[in-house]
């Protein structure tokens, strides 16, 4: 008699210990190791996923997941996280942060018609 199995498809990058956790739960993970190109793309996809989860829940745990993906992107690109932090600091000095809660609704400029002489 054949053993019936349920299969759930995910097709996404997961944390390193997830396959072990799945095995400990008596299930069988089907995985592969991504090459560099696939890994870079999947990291960006994972960043989108984690941002959406944070957007939906607002939980700090989800925000921590976003940060973990950002750190993984840095490692993948051979960039020190501190270099990203330095760029963030420079941008904050030049353009400010987001602490003042300013929302740009529109920008008005003098119309070209009022400046022209016909």
C-alpha cells in the first residue's frame, strides 16, 4: 500500500535552520542551495516578503527579520553593514531623517506660460 503524503509548495529562501526544524517535526523538507545569481534575487524577494509582513503586523520581530535580510544582502555583496550605516548617516546629515514626520503633498513651480513673452 502506497503512503499518502501532503505537499506544500513554498519556493522561497528560508533561514538556515528551517530544514532541521521541519525534520524535527517529522516532515521532509525538499530544498536546494541557490547559486550566487539565484541567491541575490531571492534575497531581494525575501526583503519584500519581510517588509510586507512587518507592514501587516507592525511586530518588532518582523522588523528584526527585515534587518537580518539586509545584513545578508550586505554579506552577499561583500559590503560591510557599517558601510551602509555610514551612507545612512551621510544622507541624514545632508537631507535629514524622518523624525519630523514631514509629508510632501505636492511641489508647485511657476508655469512656463507666465514666464514667456509672446
